[in-house]
C-alpha cells in the first residue's frame, strides 16, 4: 500500500508499470513461448519444414524445452542479485512452458518418429540410455508441473521444496540426454552442459547443505 | 481426431511444394527463432536483414547443373524421393553438420576443373579431369534405395557408371586388396574443414571398400541424379554409391581412389569404432548402440503425417546380389 502511494507521486506511468510489471512479463513469456510452438506446427502441417519435418519438430521442441528450463533456473539468482523479487513470480510459468515443450518433444517422437509402434517406443525408452535419461527428466518435470498448483503446494508443506529440488537433477539429465543424442558435433551440447553447471554453481551453498 | 481430418488434405498439398520453399527452410527457421523462447527477437532481426539484403548480394546464383546423356533405368516399382528433398536433406559435414547446411553453404562450390586420380597397386594409374567424368565411361541411370545410418531412407535415380569399370581401366595388380577413397580437402571452399571443431570429424573424409565389394556390379560411381549432374550438396562432381551399406560409406566429391594392400581407415569408424564399422552393411539385426536399425522412415512425398516407417531389410534389400561376399563372416562382429 505504502509503496504504491510513493510511486504514484513519482508519476503515474511508473506506478502503472510497477503495478502491472508481473502481468506484462507473463504476457511476454506467453508470446515468446507459445508463438514459436504454434509457428513450428503451422510450418510442419503446411509442408514448409524441409525434407524431414520429423527431425525438425523433434529437435526444435527438445532444445526449446531445455532453453526454457535454463531460463527458469536463471530467474532466482538474477532476482536475488538485483533485488527484483517480483521476477520470481514468473518461474512457474517458464517451468510449465518447459514441461509443455518437453511433452511435445515426446509426442513428436511417438507420433512421427516411431509412428505409434508402441513396442518400438517402449523398447527404445528402455534400451537407449539417452532416451531413458530423457524420459526420467520428463517424469521429474511432470511431477513438478503437477505440484505447481497452489493448493497442492500448500498441502505439501516442506515436502514441496524437496520435490522441486528435483529440477537440478532434471537439468543435468537433460544435458546428458542432449550430449548422448548427437552423432559427432558435441560443441552445442557442451555449451548447454556448461550453462547447466553454471546455474548449479550459483546454488552451490544450497546444494552443499544437502550433503552435510 | 483433428490429426486424421488434416491428413488427407496435407497429402494433396505436399506434392506441389515449391523447391524454393525447401531451399528457404533455414530462413523460415530463423524467423521462427531457433532458440524457442527468443523467437520474437530473432524475427525482428531477420526482418532487418531482409531490408539490408537489397545492398548485400544475397541473391546467390544456385550451383549450375547440366543435363546428362545416359541410358535410362526402367520404371521404378518404388516411389522416388522428390528431387527437392534429395537435394535439401544432406549429411555433408564439410559444408555444415545440419541437414540443410550443405544446400545453404555449397552453392558456390567449384567443381570444374576437377581431378580424380586412380592410383596405388595398379599398373596403369591415371587421372580423370572434369569432362572425363562424364565422357570416359558410358552413363546409365540406376534407381537405388539409400539407407542412412540415422534410420531414414530415400529412393534416388542416380546417373553414373560402375566402379568396376573405373578400377579395371587402371589394371590393378595382386596387391590390390582394398580400395581407399578420399574427398577433396579444400578448407576455403568447405568451411567445416577449417573450423577447429569441424563437427568432430577428421578431414579429409576417407572411406574404403574391400576389392570384391568395389568390383561388385552394384557399386556405382554417381555423377548425376534426376538426369542432371549432381547438386553440390549431394557430392558433385563425382561420388560413390554403395546401396547395401549405410549412407556414410557413399563418400562424396572424390579426388582420390587408391588401390591398397591393407584395410584403409574410414572416417566414421575412426570417430566412433563401437558405432560405425568398416563394413557398415545395412543390417536390421544389429542396432546402432543408440537407436534401432530394425526399421526406417522412408522419405518420399509425404510430410509430417506420412506413415512411412517400414522394416529395414538385410543388405538394404540387395542380399541376392551381395550376401555371398560375406558368406563366412560374423556380421554381428563385422558391423
């Protein structure tokens, strides 16, 4: 109450911005995350994604999920360092979009790559380590998405944070999934692996505490 | 439900997709923003680039291809992969590791003059110049299935001549047990050869065959496809085609063919011995360590919704012609 009163005196534009900044951020995230996904499938459905749209949609959604997860993990350190607490309110949305991309990634594999050959689908998940770790990561993301509902979060109390620390494992598994999936060009996976490690190092104190 | 209703509509559309759309795919993806979340920024950047194109010479001349004279193959019982797909979906790491990199980066590739030398354990070594590639041997068309180790496949009408004719002309001697092939090494033209990372591959790209494999009538030197000289990204001006082996054996833009006594090194085997063997025969019973080789996606006219997963056949369906070459070999060990 008090803050909004002082802001108003400095100018109504700033006050409006401060009041709606979280909403503005969220709208931006919706646009930046949803539009590429929409465009991707529009291009794929209208035969504009090249000779093998299957590979294209799989790669795009996979890397998209990873990007969004990394961004969501960047929020807390940035919010702390620059004292912008409101940023934290965008984490859930980013995480949910990351999960959405990951679900499309899996659906692409199921529908377009193995084309609903369920035997092949489950064999590949079990037999291929890189798909296995990807699947484990997706299950972790699923459990986080499910428990992101506010009511469930309240109900879970301290266990919620414990479960949601699973995101650190997920990000490592996804980095590994990417690394193992390429044929020879490991530059891009290495860059992603480095980014994941960097985000974990920013949380080294928290992680150290678990091992005490 | 929606998926099924769309399917039929799509099938009628895809036959008329313009070649330029395929070539422009990278542009489309740029507009889409490769980094998913960063898409709008990328889009505006690419719009700016479009405005500046007027000043830069973005209008690149496409690699020139000439019509060839050859004996045509008969009617194919299989649906051919459209030319636009064959020439826009390539693994040619010298021009970039993405599937659409070669078509983007190879358009300025200079193939004339060219020199292909046939040397080693032969009595009459010789060299073919650019024109010789198309004149020295009678050209014929062959429709072959190409099975990539990545579990997709195409059906391609190649134009060329048998490798056996080319080797016989050099009169190989008794020390000729293997044939070693080498791609052009020219980092100025092939940017990835220059990059220190180079997609992880050691250049020049090299491949090899046992002499009896090389002399098999199926083994083909291609100088063209769809009736014209090869597109740069498909390995112009001359490449190998070994239809019963995974695609990476079919080395592109060859400058050297050497008859040798010992088994020569091969690029992908050198990179990952456990994943890519010297023989690399198409074999549904031996999986790649990271994916199944039991089936493949046949890329023809269909798009995203094509139900194109088919069983992979031993020796890619050419067992009758080549299985005898491996009679007493354990193909699980000699993958």
